[in-house]
């Protein structure tokens, strides 16, 4: 790719001064770093005005495109009154309104919102809360956590303990708490002739066998509902969540639902767990919560959990804090995001959008190198056969040459576009991906 001096200078400075996330920096001796000068809608523009379709929503956070006028206006307005104040002993309108509105999205079932600044912190909060609840309830032996094979819940030490992605976890294994992984209901792992639902039921049986034996020592089961993202967009039947809910009730284990990626409409309903008609005990939210503008996470809990901490004794309280807890600007961006869901009837309009995208992907789905083409809400994924080593990096680079930002996970290519992607942009995404497959 030809790059101008402006582009080259910025990427050289970035390679020197910035330690980029999830990256072996040496690869950037050959792999380009794209200097983003500005962004609008679904498009990122580099310093030369070259454009890239943000088909992964800037790491799954952006919902309504870049520079969304209504979120911009809300933030400008918020800047005139309050940018931030500490949340211990103080409060403000944006955090109160956001808490009320998030709770309303659960039908009031989860009535209390705790705040963090990112997804991994939300996982930490959920795990600590669950353990502390059982301790307050006179059950201090409930200290263990169960997660699904292939799960991803963040990369701080506690969150990494319940994560099951070898690439991120193995190096740090000596630092991590043991946790248990039960089989994933991922339908690709079903035996030939076994339906996704039957596979989910069989996996729930495995969970049952584990809880039957270990419930006395188990505090919580943590799951990504319907789609396990970071392991490669593994999708599963909602029946698993229904059964997990029943088992967690029967064995007195918290069900922690991590909707950090799946929340805010990504799987076709506002929250993914709503497709199973269940209520979690603890719900983790982040990523899309601010429309992709500012870091924020929230952990919602039932009254029952909240009340177990409510006491004259200080240490029965949840003494966890982050400096930026409940940041007013982030909360205001989240409120503007919720407004857009109502104003634009986003969940309904995404249904049509997803259907049109599936039609546009018809040739892709049957391409001889494509395996297990799948869709859930506004997520599409497939594996590429005979991908070979280094496929992800090569495909990423080739996609940039086709004006696409695509970042495969192993040999899994996925689309997770902003919800404002137009029909023309979807056609461009599907068509150019097909070209890339032919060339790769
Ligand atoms: C991204 C993600 C996290 C971690 O969020 P960060 O903000 O990156 O720390 C946790 N759980 C799931 C399901 C995620 O997709």
C-alpha cells in the first residue's frame, strides 16, 4: 500500500511511543498501523483520506456510527454543566437516570446498578459481589466460579481466571485462581445429526453433573449469552440459558450473565438473555453502553443481592471502587444511546437490516472455502477452510486494501457492523469479502 509522508510519520511515531493492545509489536515492522484522522458513520478515514469500513464496530463498541449527531450534542451539553464528580457520597442526574433506565430495561428485575470503567472491571465486580454475597449469607465456602469452555470475560487477573482462551491465558496461568470450565453449547461442536437445541440440552446435563457435586463450593456460573465472542463467535441455542437458570436456582448458585458484547441489541433483542426469557442474578454491561464513545461499565443486581450487603456493619458493604465510577460524561453518552434505541426503533429496524444482509451474503455462505456461516442479530461469522498459519494477519491486511476493517479471530472471519450500516455499505462488505476469499 502506498502511504503519504503524513501517514508514515504518524505510524512511525505510534510504533515507537505507543504500546498497542493485543499485539506483538514486532509484527508492525511489516504490518501497517493505520493513522485514523477522523471518522463518520461506518467509516474511518486515514491522514490521506483513504477510508475503511468499520465492520467490527471498533472492537464491538460502536452502535450508531462515528460522530453520531445526537450523542455529540448530549456530550457538548453535559460538558457545560458537569464533566465528573466522585460518586462516593455524591450523585448527579445522569447516573441516577441511567441507573433507572437500565433497570427498566430488565423490567425492574435488576434494581441496583454498580459502575466500573471497562468490561473486565465489570467481571471483577460481579465475581467479588457473588463471593461476598455468600459470605454475608453465612456460606463462606462458596468460593468457586464456573464458566463455559471457550469463554471470554476480560483480561485482568480475576476475569482471566474465568476466561478460557489459551492465547490470552496460558502465559499467566501461574498467577490465576483455578476455575472450572464446563462444555460449551456452541452448536458447531454438536455431533453429526444432533440439533443445536439437543446439543444445548446435553451440555446443560454436564453443567448439572458438575453442580450436583460441587454446589456447596460454587458461588457463581458466568456465561456469555447466545454468542461467545472472543473465542470466535460461537453461537448456541437459548435453551442452554433456560436450563442453566433452573440449575442455578436448584443448586443455589448465582447466574452471572456477561452481556458486555451481546447487550444493547447486538443479538437481535435488547439483551441476549431476554431470548431465553430468564433473569440473571448479576448482569454485566459495557462496550456498546455509551454507543462506543466513552469507557463505562455497569453491573446490575437483584434486590436480594443488594439487600445482603445493606447493614450497620461497614465491611458487609461492597467496598469496591474505581476513580471514575459513574463518570457524568459517560453516563450522558449512555442516556443519549438509550434515547436513540427509542427514537429510531432500533431493535425493529435491525431485523430488516439483518435479513437484507443475509440475502447479500448468500454467495458468501455457499462459497467452497466457507464453513459454518452463521448469523445472530447483527453478528455474522464463518470459518475459512485451508486458511494456513498467519491467516488472520494476512486477511486483515488484504481487507484494508479493499477498504474494509476486518480482524479475523484465527480462521474465523466475522462482521459486527454499526447498526446504521446502509444497504450499499452491506453490499460492499459482502461483495468485497467474497473478492478477498477468491484472492486469499
Ligand atoms: C470485551 C469483553 C469483555 C472485556 O471488556 P473490556 O472492556 O475489554 O475489559 C468481557 N466480556 C465480554 C463478553 C467481552 O466481549
